[in-house]
C-alpha cells in the first residue's frame, strides 16, 4: 500500500492533498508527492526487496508510489531494464566502470513507460475517463499504450517534426493524435492543461507529479542493480527537466529511508542546439531562460522552454554535478560508437549523454577513475532517419561464389 502523505510545492512549500493538480495553486510552480519516509524505512528493507514476491516492474516499489489500490495498478512490464557494462568504451575513457541502463527496452521503447504506468494508474484510481499529453514522440506512444491497457481514451498533441516512427506507434495504440502547426512547444504544453482541465482529461505531461513518481524508479532499480552500491555519476539526457528531477528524487528517497548511505553526482546532458538548462548552469544563473532558435537532430530533447528547468538546475547543483552539451555531429558519433562497439542501438537523444560525458572527462569535470552510469533513454528504432546517418552501406552481389569476406 502507498504511504504517500500528499503533495508539496517545490517553491513555496505549500502542503496539498494528493490530487490531479499539476502545479501549485499559490505560485504555479511544480509540486511533488511526499511520503512517510520513517514508516517506509521500517517496511521497505533490502531483505524484503530481495524476496521473491516483489514484481520486477515499477510496482516493486509500491510503498513509494501514490496508488492506493492494487486493482488500479497498470503494467506492461515496464522497469527491470538491463544494466550492461560498457567494457570497450569504458577502457577507452579510462573509467573505473562504465555502465548503460537500457531504458529503450521498456515496452514502448523509452523511459517514459515508467511515468505512464504511474500516471495512467492514478487516473484510473481517480476514475478519470481520459488521459493525454504533449510530446515530441516518446511520451505520446507511451501514454497511448498505457491508456489502451487501462481502457481509457487518450489525446496526444505533438509538434509537426515528430518522427514517422513515433507517430505510427502512437496511432497504432488507438490514441487521437493531433499535430499542431505554428505553436511553440511551451504554449502547447500550457494550453493542453487548460483544455484538459475543462474537458476532464488528465494530462500526464513531462512534469506531472505522477510521471515523476514513476520515472524515479530508475534510481531505485539502479541501486539494486549495483548490489546496493551507488555510482559516482549518473548521466541523464535532459529535455523538460522532469526525468532529471525524478532521478534525483529517487536517490534522495532511498537515502532518506536508509537503503543507501550516499548520493551520486548527476551530469545533465543537452544538445548544443537546444540547451536552456545547460546554458543557465554555465552562466551561474538560478533561472532557466528560453533558448533561442532551437534545432537538433536529438528531437526528443527539443524543448526550448523546459517547464521543469529550474528544479533540474537545482538538482544538478545539489548533487555537486555538472551540465554540458554536445553538437549534432558529436551526438551522431556517440550513436555510432554505442551501437558498433557496445551493441547499444539508441536514438540520438539517448546517445547525447555519452557524447557529453566524453567532453566532460576531457575537460576534467568528471574524473575518469569513477563508476559512471549512462541513462540510455530510448531505442534507435524511434528515429530511423538518424540511424541511417551512422549505418554502413548495403553490398549487393549476384552470387556468393568467389566472394572475399
């Protein structure tokens, strides 16, 4: 059973009941779900998590998720993603250990499934008849899939640049997909909440408190994957800031409950062509400003006015971490290296973390003799046009006889 005690505003500290609220009624800033961590520490022990009864999905951590009824828990088998050691690339970077957690192996091909499981389940428990989101593609497909499983309607708003693969996947799940022309992403985001509120649609957008709750399970799993040790660094490709904050929240909660005794440093990775949070970090600013003329091959990171930017920025600094960027060419090269040398086929957004990590090691911002984990957020099939840019050429022959291999 969930041990949630309600919600709290990250900015003004206002205490709120657990609800479908998205932002604080006082200051319009993001809100977070809170728990009775003292009681959880008595229930959620390493021994209990090691038992055979716990499922290997997000509901493994049910006490730290705000869904009270088991009958409302929707799952497609999300979570439990592999943590693989990158031996060759790790040797090249001279790291103590380099790992990648393959979030692209979630049911719809991205980390978004963790958040959708929690968000759609909460909607079901609250007897909402429809859910929705604004997305550059991965969240669209994920929300649509979990809505289909829950038997609720789904409405998705996307920019016109979303890849054909992500559009087709979303439509296949039966969602109503609306492609929006000539409207900035942040305005789509804000307007979707107004429309959803008026028409009874629970918008599970990137900074939704419930999406954050599902996505923080990445951190819980990682601690178990590493046999309860904590990596020195976790590298997170970042768009809206919601997932970055979720990962930091997850580590802090496990420390609060006594399951781990220290916290990692976080590396926030963005594309040079759309880097509002990294820019604010480099300038020493406390506020994230809109990024002008955004453009990048990593379309899943194309969010020039991130709604969770400020709290992601605070999380970088609180973790004693860093933020950095990589060019499109560096991102494509990272895609190629991960695929051809470690068999990790990921979309450009997911490879951005590795591209930035290489630069941070060369600058001395990240010490190479440390344990580092890459959050490989999405699978390469999500953007085949980008994959074609790094792939070799097909050889066509008439016969095999006489062919030299």
